[in-house]
């Protein structure tokens, strides 16, 4: 009996110590790299014994909890390769910058990867946390031009691993990433191609072309991307094999393509990002076209509390748009302003998508035929386009409600709704058009054809219009119970949500209708049809109001 108890006690002690060891960093190692003071023949285990190059650092066999520490404010003229590195959930591998001398502030170290394909390559690796690093890669040296197809600040990709997971990119600053050298000019027709055909520089890319493998749980947070020749953050999957991503609190400015783009992904949360001047043309190496954000073949994507501003381009280039083959994509609580392509764009073969409680300001100002534009800007566009080789098939169960939409007198507010759309709800919106409105045809590569009834299963009711004639009569879609009047916004043309607080409270308060599922819809929306708060966080009671802001007396 005593022996039995002793064995049991010893077993429990062994299990306890194993658990303690597995949950602590007792075996973790710090590695140091300094481009001026280090030497690659060193062991890298202290600042006085640091490695010199990122090439040598790339050869380290990291263990869970290890840290790679770069010298604050120093420049590394090369790239960092993280191939087959494996931390754990409790003890990820950390790569960051540290002050080298006491009393110094911890500024980001700089990786200048000019001439290299990537600044940081993460391949077949998991449980990594990368922070406080600046990356730039502006073209190539004449003796360093490679056959690489692109240049990326950070590239995360699968090669052999069946699972990559838990990769965090935080406080990373990417600026001036171009494949070509300064002075290179793209042909005028390049911007007319679907995504560009030439070589570009990108900010952060996540790529998984192996449909049997998974990249799961990637976080991109508190980072900035500015002046890259194509997309700021781009996710490219296959059969929804990139899952559970968070894109949060980032600044993306002057990207030559879209700010954020995702294809074949599932379960993505895009929250509180600032995206400005996508489709920038301030450098001839840029593509010159792009929405602030767009999705393609994506499922369960929540896009909320972002600002999408000043998107430019001759086609697309909305604040945020839903390209074809998506389902359960919801845009809510966003500010969309001065985007050439428009505010709400939902293309073909999309299911159960929504724009709700957003504020749109002077979107859709582009005019087809002017300055090379091959598409009209549109405040609202439901399209039947689902690829050049497939027949038109409009989106199914599109919910557009409680948005506040303002255009000034210089803009013709254009609307295009494809007659192959099935299931449309447009309710409780404020359509404040100071100028004219116009019905136009969808024009993704070629104008849609007019044929048959406008659409099936339409609920268009209880929207507020500035004037009786604010909505185009020839569109064939008429509000069955419109409200007419001026909500008297606090200010017009500015891009703060508070400026669109209605002062004419009696006109809109508690005048909304409850949003119910469309007939033949058995799914509803991601989260719920009924939200608890408005764009400003004001509570929404049982009696809804009109527009994106719930007035509080």
C-alpha cells in the first residue's frame, strides 16, 4: 500500500515538473544581430558576440521561445528567411528590434531588401511573432536583378508544410516597395487588366496555393504600409485554405493597387484600419487602380469600423467592394469617402452579403470616358458579372440598410442594378443627393443588357430622400413608402461620422422598420440582422431610426 502511494506520488511529481517545463522558457535563447559591430563567426548569444548578417541569422535552428534581436535603428541591406521554424502557442519565436545601448529608445531596425525578392520570407513555419521592424525595397541594383516575379515586404507562404499557424505581424512599417527602378513607366493599357500583368512591389502577402494545406490564424496588426506599387495586404488562397485572419489597426496609404485584397479565404475580421489613396498614381511604377478593399471567393468576412478614402482608378476603385463568388461578407460601421468607383458594389454569384450602418461621402464621382475611365462611378451597384466566360448571375440576398449616403451638387449619383439579381433589401437608408441621380447599366468589361424585369424578390421601402425626384425613375425600382425631407446634418463633405448626426431628429428618429429576412432566405447575415449599436456606438432600441446614426436626445 505504501509502495503504491509512493509510486503514485512520484508519478504526479514527474507530471508536474514536465508541465512546468513545457509552460516556461527555461530553454529559450536570445540571438543578437548587429550589421556593424557583429561578425558571422560569432555565436550570436550576446550583444558583444553578435552575428553580423541576416543571412547568418536565417540559419539558426530556433527552439520555442527563442528570440532574434536586431539592433534598433540600424540598417540591414539584405533579407531574412524564416524557413521551417517552429515555436509553440505558449512560447512563439520572437523577432524584434532592441536598443543596443542602455538609455537608447527602441526604434525599429531597418531591413533594406533592394534587389531581394522579399524583406522577410516566412515559409513552412508556425508560431512566430514579428514586430518593430521597418522594411523598404525600392527596385534593384544593376548587378542584383533576379528572376523573381514580385518583391514583397513580408511574404508568408506554404511550400511543404500541411499546416502553418499562429503567425503575428505587429508594428511593422513597410515603405517604398517597388520591383522596378525609379523612372520605369507602365504601359497605358496595364491598368485595364484585371490585376496587372507585370512585376510589382507588394506590402504583405499571404499565399497558399496547395489546396490540401492550411494557413491558419494570421494576425496583421498596428502596422503601416505606404507607397508600394501594387496591393498593401493581399491574401491568396485555394479552396478557402487560408482561415481565421485578423487585419486590425493598420494604416495603408498610397498603394498602387488595392489597400487590402483577399481571395479564397474564410473567416476574416478586418477592423479599424485606415486605408487612403489606393490606386495611387504618384509614381509611374504603380498600377494606378484599386478599391480600398475587395474580396473574391471569400466566406465569412466581417469588415467593420474602417475608413476607406480617396480610392482612384479607371475601373472598380470603390471604398470597399465584394467581387464575385463570395458569401456572408458584411460591411458595417465604415466611413467611405471620395472613392472614385463608389460606395456599394456587389458583383455576381454572391450570397447573403450586406452593407449596413456605414456612412458614404461623395463616393462614385468618376465619369466614364473622362481621364481614361472605362467604368462609371456608382453609389450603388449590384452586378451580374461572375467572370468573362460565364453568363450573368446577380447576387442573391443582398441587404443594404441603415446607411447614410451623401453626394454634393457636383456629382451625379448613379445606380446600376442587374436584372439577374435575386433578393434585394434596401431599407432605412438616407439618400442625400444634392445633385441629380441617374440609372446606368453595369459595365464590368462590357455594359449589361436590358432585358426582362429588374430583379426578383425586392424589398425597397422606408428610405429617406432629400427630394421627391432624388431617385431615378427609369431604374424600375421604386421605394414603396419613401420619406422626404432634409435631415440637416451637422456638417457636409467632411469625413467624421459625427458630422452626419441629423439635427432634424423628428424626421428620422424611430421612423425605421425592423429588418427581416428576405423571402426564400434561410441564412440571414453574419452576426445577425439586428445590431445592438449604431456607427457611433449609440444603442439601438426596439424602434429603429433612419440612417447610420441613432439620435440621442
